[in-house]
C-alpha cells in the first residue's frame, strides 16, 4: 500500500559504475521485503528490474527501472539506473525523481569511472548521499583499502554506519551498538567517529555532546537525517546482495535514519519564465493544491506512454484535475500507477513525496510541471551532457521515412541524451548520443519496437565558409534571346565580420545607377551563394556585402537579371577575399587515471588538439581540459576506451568555429570538385 504521509516515504536512486551490483541489490531488497517470491538474477535473466530483452541478452541495465516496497512502516521507492557511461542519460534523468543518492561500489572493483561521475552528479543536484559497498563476500575484496580510497576520493564525511563481521558473513551496526568487534576494527571507535560527524549539523546537539551528555537514540536518529542533508555525514553500509548479507540492515538504515521528502531539498518550481519568474513555495502538505513534476518518460507495452512523476505537493487520485505547464485547459488524471519493474499497478491515491506513473498525457515531457492552480508553472531537471557521437541514418526500405521519424521522436522523448535532426546543410538525418554503444542499442530498440531498420554511416562534418580579407566583385548579366532581354550589372565589396556575426547586406549606392527595387534581387543572389558556398560547397557566414555601383536598362532590366548579377559578382569578390573554410571546434573534458596522462596528451596532439588545463582529483585521477576539431574526435570514444582500457570518460560540447589548415582546405575543395565531376 502506498504511504499516506510524506514522513513515511523514502525515495532512493541506485547509482554507480556498471557491474557494481545495483540491480542485484534492488532485487535483494524486494525479495527481503517479500515483494517478490524469488530472488531475481541478472545473470540468468530472471531479474524483475532488468526485464527487457536487450537487458537480458546483455546482462546489464540499459534503462532506469522502478520498484517499491514497505519496510518498518515506511514505503521505499527504488530507482535502479544504468552504470555504463554510454547510458548516463538514464541515470541522470532518474535521479531527478529521487531524494537520496545511494552510490553502490563493488568491493572487488572499488571506485570506478562512473562512481565518481555519479557522486559528482548527486552533489551537483544537492542530494543527500549514502554509499553501499556491495559484494563484500568476493574473495578479492579488500575492504580496508576501499574505505581508505573512499575517504581520499569523497572526503572525511564518509563514515561506516555498520561494519562486516564473521569474515564478511554478517553485519554489525555502529549506530545502535556501543561495543563489539568487526572485521574492520572496534565498533565503538567507528560509532564515535560517526557521531562526531552527525552532531556537526546540529549546534544544540553538539553542545550537549561536547558536554558529555548521553544522547538518546531518538536524538541521534533525527540528527542523522539532518546531517545527511547538510552533507556532514555520508553513511557507508556493507552488503553482499546475492548472499543476503546486510540487506535487512540496509533497509533498516534507509527506513529509520535516512531523510524523508519532508526535509529533503527539491529543485525550485517557478511561476512564469524569464526575468519575471517567481519561485513558488512548495510543501509536502497533502491538502494543498497539486504540484508534481515529470522526470522520466517510458513506454509500457500495455499502457503506452508513461510519465514517471514526483508529487511535490498535494494528493493525486484518478479524479484529480491538473494543468500542464502553461496549458489553458485542464485534464483529468484518470489512471495512476505504482511501477514495479515491467508491471504498472493501479493505485487509488498518492500523496506528496511519492512517485507514481501517469498514462496518456501526450504533451508531457521530462521537467513538465502538473499543477492544480491555474498558473504557468515550470521546473528544471538535472542537466545531461550534450550528445556528440553522431551517425547519419537512411532507411533500408523505401517508404520507411515516416516510420523512422516517428520512432526517433518517441526514443528521443525517453532518453535525454539522444537527439536527432535533419541537417539542412548536409541533407542527412543525423542521430546523436553519448557513444557508439548507446546508438547501437537505440537502433536495436527501434528495430524491435517499431519494426524499422536503417543503414548508418559517419555524418558529414558541418563545415562553414567565410572570407579573411576585403575585395571587390563585378558581374554583368546580359542575355538576349529575341524580344525583351535580361540585363543587370553589379559592383560590390565584401569584408569579413567578427566570428559569429552572420551576414550583413549594405546599400552603398549613390544616385540611381541601380533602381532600388532591384536591391532585394541582388541580396537574393548573394544569399544563394551564402547557402551553397563559393569554395567547397559549405554555407558561408560572417560577411558584409556592400553594393556600391552598377548599371541597368530601362527595358531589359529585371529581378532575375540582377539576382544573377549579384550572385556572380559576389562569387567573384569571394575568390579575391582570401576565402577560408571554418571547422567546428569542441571543448573536451577527459577524465582518466593519472597514469594515462601522457598517452592522452600525445593522442590529442596527433588530432590537432590542444590541452588548455588539467585538474588533479583524489584517487589518482586527472581531468584534462582540451579543445580539438570535431572532425578529429568524432570517434574519440573508441580511441579513449582503447588507450585507457575502458577507464576513461569524456564530455564534448561545441565551442566555436575556426579556419582549417591549408592542406585540409585543399582536400575539401578537391572533394567538392570530384563530387561535381561524378555528378556530371
């Protein structure tokens, strides 16, 4: 049964690197709470959380999944997330619905690339954090070393809340026990260290503690929640999910000591947009008008489009009416569901703090705010990295263009790191994601769900053209074919503008050498060249064109004549104005173990990249900040994986355009000439 009070709800998202055991941990909690009748397994394809055919085949999480259980009078909503970097979009979007980030670390593998990224994500979103060290029964586990590494990497706020004992076969609590021994030392010492951090978040409690007053269990329990929110404590728990070690203890800690939605910070909800937007006061009062926010869109094979929604204020029932964002008309909820893996279970009501799913709200997108008051309401969701790995796609079957468009639209709604667009410059449909694996999985989904297949190839680079000097151009267009002819003569100047300023057309005529009604035609002729390029077939930018003289004929001058004259006069000027081809340059942040720094620097140098800074991180990690031409790093994910053995990650965003080297420009011009020759 869903909780009736926000105080009795805990919303956790399981984050971490792939194969750390997040899904198995979730399965163990569901089994321990008797939600499931068997312990689901990722390895044998019986997982309730990894339920899709692709996940069963690949044996790891690809899309977030949700479940819920009741324990110790508390409803615990669990969101399981992908751990591999290519699917980071799912982890980021899922975190938008939770209060508490539970970072899962494999006792065998330790802190990995995505562990750091997920911890950073949680802190950036102002979420209380807990750490679960899983797989403690692994024969290669070095728990003492991992604890040291955690403190070096994530700070001294990380303190064990319980400890393994009996050679990692059982768990002893540090919070509830004042004495005892564990495999990692004295329990009393661990308890003292934990309490030292807890009281930092409560001045009154700290005074009592420093005055040697005995703190009650209730005082410590309340202070623990406050300390997690303040970040003075990041509790560490130990589990072996497959062996059912520490699972009940972890659930006890979540239910009894972790913060509820009443106290956890949430992202602001704004009335209106822009400079006039006002932040609204939102509380978990179930009696107040509804405010809820969608954070993830999925597709249920039976229900259809589902929006995962976090209720921030009020109560939701099937009869609840709501407005979406700035909609003028309201709608009725109809059905609301609690999601358990692939099952969507009908529920009659849900209160503030809870997570539900709503069906058949066609216009809803991640971040959309549903509200009972007739106000324009907006909210933000965690930002995702810009998808920069791209492929151009074409249908395998003729006539599938519409089906492909519909499939891409639905997939992009579900995944914030998947986008598609028709590039008017290159005339290609280009899909973009985090990496090669990400796009291959999405294309597999497209085939399975929408029965449509595409062929892929690397997309063309969106080069642009410009000029670097000043020049003049002239062209006389004269055509006589019997009857009235065509005549127009144009003199113009071109000069470069600052990068990014675009295009400016200037009337610099004196007198009536060209009647003013023909100026729009001349500008159209110039724009014909701007669209198709004058050097290598790429759009032109950052050019000022000034028409200063010309001639006309009282009978033969027409718009078509001046359009042609303007076009060829412009081409004539560009050829004399030191034309240049511009290439997109991207900003990169590459996170790797420090041992690979030399290899990364060497590789970037070979790709015409330049390092502009680096930051050393705890745990022997370094973040390299660099810039490189997009053409050189389009397939960088495979190279980085090769160089670092899969231990590196990177983000990439467009920075600016700059001229290509002379030899590259010659190659691009030659490629256009060859293309035209083949066409003819």
